[in-house]
């Protein structure tokens, strides 16, 4: 997850999603992930306090700063280069598992009151963003929600 000043995603040159201040969420799904995990992750993202307050301390959430999320499916997050020089993607969920969970995460974020824009699942996308910080947060569901 990247805190951004603004971001957009394009498919074949067409802008399909854009936000101002907020987060770009690169969402990877593993084969054993489920709807409960998608819901909990959305709650965590919505409530994460990584925006500065008046004292300059990271203390405000997305909703408190009027931010939004650009959620992009990203199976390559689970690419393994352990063997050889060409990544293997066996740790990523197959599209028929990943896409419904991606959609569930997006819906759960919206249910938290977060404005959400998306990329296009399975498409080759160009993601352009302006880092705010830069502040990047790695949220590993195995660690956070175990």
C-alpha cells in the first residue's frame, strides 16, 4: 500500500481509475485467502492512521483526511524468484479465486465509507502515482491476521 498525493491507472491508454490524496493498494491474493480476510483487510486499510495531523504526527486515517483508494490487482506480488531467474507464480491464487476476493475487498472498503477506484482485473495496466512521503506500508495478512 502506497500513500499518494494522486494516482491513476490506464488500460490500453484509457484512464479507468484515478484518485487524489489516499492510497494505492496493490492487492495480491493467495489460494487460501477468504472473504473474512478480505473484510478484515479492508477494515485495516480504512482505519490505518498514516496521515499527518496538525503536529506532523502520523495520526489520521483515510476518512479523516477525505482520502480515497485506488485498488489494483497484483498477482505478481506472489512471484517467487527462489529458483532461477524467471519468477514463478504458484503462490498466487488462480483468477477464479482471486477476482471474487478482489471484488469483495473493494466492496468492503466502500462499505467502510472509503471512495474507491479500481484498475481492471487481469488487464495489463499502467499505474502512475505521486508518492506522498514516500510512505509505503506492507500489510502481510499472514502476520496481521493470524
